[in-house]
């Protein structure tokens, strides 16, 4: 059983516009994150993963973003196993989000 759900770019845009309390993590490499990312997202990597999990609000929805929505599924699954209640993988990843905002 998966511990995450799929989330569309349109759902993320609607949620962002509603000012809902959400957490967004971007698992792409630092250079990609620096060149562009979803507003309000945190660049999550092996170095800061443990501290993020320790400090994050497990009850707040968590959306995982990667390049194209593939590796975020594994990361979302892992984060769900760490105790997050509502974990989502962004379908299409940053690429789809970026195209929707172009």
C-alpha cells in the first residue's frame, strides 16, 4: 500500500492561491533548485533530510516535487513511512509546474 497520493499541478496552483498551510519539498539537485523552484519550497537532500523530518509538522500536507514526477513518488512513499499524514507526489514534477507558469 502506498503512503502517498498523486497531486496535479492545477491542484497545487489552487492550493497555493488559497493560502493553505502546506509544506513543499523539492528533491532536485541544488543547482536545479537554485535556477527555479515552486515558491515556498524547501530543497530536500540527504544532508538535511533528518532535520527536516524532525522539525516538520507531520499533520500538515506535504507535497514532494522532483524533475518530472517520477522520483518524487519514491520520496513521498518514504516520507509517508516517516509519519507524515498527508503526502503527495506532484505529477509532472517541476517541469509541469514551470510550464503551467510560463
